[in-house]
């Protein structure tokens, strides 16, 4: 994969400055394409919700927002209180300011969240104020509750939500498109399998098919198109990006929907379907290497990759969910089946479970939006929860979401 321009430059900076770096990117893109800040404007809980892009007067980085007294105290403590980005608005009748605090690889400093809330609450009749906290990963339960309790003044937005909001504009701007690619490349937003590859002459789903075919199936007529050198090299990268997607969706699902106190455990493993079975691996023989290698390929019939996630609920009950990618001999070139499953278990005992096949398989567009993907899994979780409670009503405590 080619290095994205923004990714290459970011590696020159310390991780502590990742939020300010992203703020600088937004500032400079906005100077040419102001629509890049439109999702942030829509997310900001200003009193007047009718502000438009035409009212934007400036987008600037590293803006001091505390009073002189507070800033003096912060200097004494060695803390620099500056917003990563500020959006200034003026519609001729009223002005407004939106502060954006970006958290990527760091968390909130002591008292920082409270200071932003206090700043926004000082809005007056002629000056509207709001704060948007833009983060790559879920907030703590305490932070989320603080923001929810002050939702008139502050809001929270994921980088994946920013990316979803920018995808439409990216079609009209190469610069915004490059920024969207950067967010996906860094794992801050969902990778979109349905887009063109970096080379631009084939789809990433073709590279994924190449990877799965070469992993699980013998070479066969009609599959040669998936075996070009570029696709072979990119296939594992595309698969890795889907694993990143799975991590993002599972993190958000566990945090926002299940109320889990920790990140879910993510795993992935292959399952090879073969026409004959050997209980033990045979020792390789120098004289028959070619025969052995050919026999392995001839025996391959189908294959699956399981992507799984699980988290512990109360009383040792586990919620497990997964995505399964599957290919078969004789499948059409773009036919990669995709299934979702949910299991409620405790140790080796399954209380309830269900698996569904997604329409259009891996090309199902719901797999490339965090919210849509979460909705698919959550709907399945609720079905399995109802099954479990019907037979085991004592699970009402652990299954409390």
C-alpha cells in the first residue's frame, strides 16, 4: 500500500501532538474546501441550529480559550490549555464559536473536560458557544456521562462519524478524498472495501478474493484474474483493514450498547475445508515434496476466516459475536459469503446462539459504516438475548442492556 501523504508527515511528530496535527490538516483543507468542517458544524450543540457554512468566518488551530486568570494558573502548573481547532461564525446578527478538542492517542488532562464545559456554559445572547470532542476511541463511562449531562453545550463525535459525513463531499474534492483515505489508513475510521485500490485500476474486493482463494482453494480455471502480482501483495493488507474495521465496531458496540467496562477481546482464525482428512501431519520427504504440495492443493474445497469478539458480563456470562468470510470451489469471482453470529455462553455452555447470512456477502454496504454495522449485530444480539431469557430467566441480570 502506498503511504498516504498525511500519514507520511504525521510520523515526523510525537504521538502527543496527534490531535493538533489533525487540527492543522482540517484548518488548511478548510481554507480551500470549507465543507470539510460541515460534519463538525452539524454536531455542535449551538443554541441556534440554523448556522450554515456561509456563516463561517475562520477555522484556526491551537486557540487559547481560558480566562487570563485560568491561563496564569495553568502556566504555573505547566499545562498548556489550547483547543485543537476553533470555528468562528457570523451571520450578521450574532456570532458563535465552536471549539474542537481532538483525542487520538491521548486522554483528557486533569480538569480539561470540566474547563471546556464551563467555557461553553458562558455563552451569552450575542455570542453562541459549543464544544465538540472528536475522538478515535470510546470515552470512559464517567466522561460520557459528563458530556451527556451537559449536552446543551458539548457533544461527542467519533472520527469514524466525521469520515462518514465527509464521504459524500470527498467525491467532489480530491483533497477531502485524500483526508478520508488517511483516516481509514490510520485505523481511525472504517476502511471501505467497495472503493478503488490505491492503484486505482481494480477494486479492493478483488484483492481480498485473491487472498482468500490463494489461502483456501486450489488454483482453478476462472480464478486467474485474482492472481496478479498487485492483488497478491495487497490482499493481506485489505484483510488486515477488515480486521481493523471489526475492532472499531466491536469496541463501540461493547462500550455504547453493552456497557462493558473493558475493550472486547478480538481474535481471528482460519478454517480449511478439505476433501480428505489426516489426523496427524505427515513428515515431509525430500523426494516427494512436489507430490505432497500438489495433494494439499487438490484436497482444498472451501475456507472460512472467523473474526470474533467477546466480553464478560456479570456472573461470568460471556457475550460473543463474530463475522465469517467464506469462499468455495466453483464460486463466482466476486462471491465472498459473509455471515454474522452471536452466542451467549458461560465457559463451554451455550445458552443461545444464531447465525445469519448477509445479502450480497462481503459487498453488503452496511459493513462499511460503524453505525449500520453495529445495528446489524445489535439486532442479532437482541434476538439471541430473547432466546436465552425465554429458557433461562435467571440471565436477566447479566443481559441488562
